[in-house]
């Protein structure tokens, strides 16, 4: 009986070491990626500058570099944590160090408990947090959104979300109407047109991107989906909150 327990113990020890080696390598990869983003700024900035120059949005370079720097710091912190935790598990299993194994077990249990609590609270207070998140999203759109030709990072992010997730606003396009910064009237082909929904809510936006360097669109026909949106040419009735929820729940 003692030999069977010993064999099971050794098998568990091997599995624990292998699992932690995998997570250790993952943590190391995240750490290295973050370090490259943080300490090889010239290389990253060069790629960012080239990309923005190609799409004629050089004015966003400072904002994007700042975001990349923040992401780099987060990656470094996460990478260090995952790597150290994995080393605790590996060393504890290999050397049978009770202190390391105990510390490792406590941290893993805390993480597991936090995940279980988060899942329970998410479903228990679903209506409350959904209402709060929707309210915050609508506030951001109202206060920060500057329309299809907005050159700030928030407007660009919102437009990217509209395009990527085939949605418009939080619940629908009505949320965007509350944004005073949204320029709805344009002069195109010597004609004045008014948008009822953002151009980035159009279904053809992936193939017909608006010209933002001059602040004008190419033709009236190009913007028909924004001036006269319908379910066939625009996602104006599909809210981004529901679109994101559908993606998460798949």
C-alpha cells in the first residue's frame, strides 16, 4: 500500500512540475514581450509611426505609444507573477519543500476562490453590473466621442469597436446622438448631408473606409448607409453591449 501511495505521489509530483514548467514558460514569454515593448521603444515607435503614416493618422502616435507603454508594464507585472508562482510550484515539487508548496497552494487557492466568487457574483448581480457598465459606456460616448473623423484615441477606439463587432452605440445608434462632439453634417460633392448614424456603423465600412485626412468623404453614395440607415446597409439598431455579450457567451 505504501508503494502505491509513493507511486501516486511521484506521478503527481511529475504532473505538477510539467504544468508549472509550461506556465513558467508562458509567464517568461509575457515578461519578455512586455520588456521588449517597454525597453525597445525605438523599435516599437518605428513600427507605430510607419503604420500611422500609411493610414495618414500620425497625430495619434503619442496616444498609442502611451497606451503601448502601459500595456508593457502590465505584461511585465503579470509575467513576473506567473513566472515566480510557477517556480514556487516547481521547486516545491522537485525539492519537496513544504514552505514553497504551502505558499504555492495558498496562492492557487486564493486565485481559484476569487474566480469562483467572481463567477457567482457575476450571475447573482447580473442586472446591477450590466446597468452600471452600460451607464459608463454611454457616458464615455456622450462626453468623449467626436464622430467618424475623431482623431483622439477614444473616438478611434469606439469607431473600431463599431466596425469590428458590427454594432452601433451601447443599445443602438440613439446613444451616439447624445454626443455633442459628433459632427453629423458634411459637405460632399458640393452637397450638404446629415448623418443619422455614424459611418462606422455601416455594414460596408470594412471595404469603403472614409477619408479622414481631409475631413471629407469621397462621395454621397458612399455615405448613404449613414444618411439613410436601414437594417440592410447599417448595424444602427445593434447595440455593442449585446454584441460583446454574445461573443463572450459563445
